């Protein structure tokens, strides 16, 4: 597996996971306000971590992958959108893996 794809895959999982965590904790806000008072600091940390640190790194990995494999810019738009829609990062990563490695991931 190419190092560029490995870095993209890692950042896709990390960014997608933090986005799902943020989505679930924000959904808990509508369910139970008492729980929200205990989770507020956690949501702030995860939100800042996702938006300020992880998503820009994920964007760089997406640009790097598109340039390295000479992919369509429409795929880049889908990859960048995956950082905003919960769960989409995992699906896009799966589709990119199938597109770049149709016979399966090579052994290290």
C-alpha cells in the first residue's frame, strides 16, 4: 500500500471518528440537558480538535492523494465533503480503496 494512501486512510478514520463523536454528543444535547452540562467541555475539545486540527490535516491528505494518483477533482470535492457529513468519510475511504486497489490492499 502506498504511503500516501495510508496517510489518507488514517486521517479519514480519525476525522470521521471525531465527527461521529461530535455528532452523537450534540444529539445528546437535544435529549438530555442535564447530561449536556457534563459533556459540554468534551464537545468543545472534540469540536476544536476536529475543526482546527484534524480537518485541515485531512484536507492536505486529500489533496496529496488526488495529486499523487491524478484523480478527478469531483472525487476531491466528495472527499472534502466527507469531513462535514457524519459517516461519509468511512464510505468515501472504502470507495477510494476499491478504486485505487481493485484486487485488494497489497501486503506491506
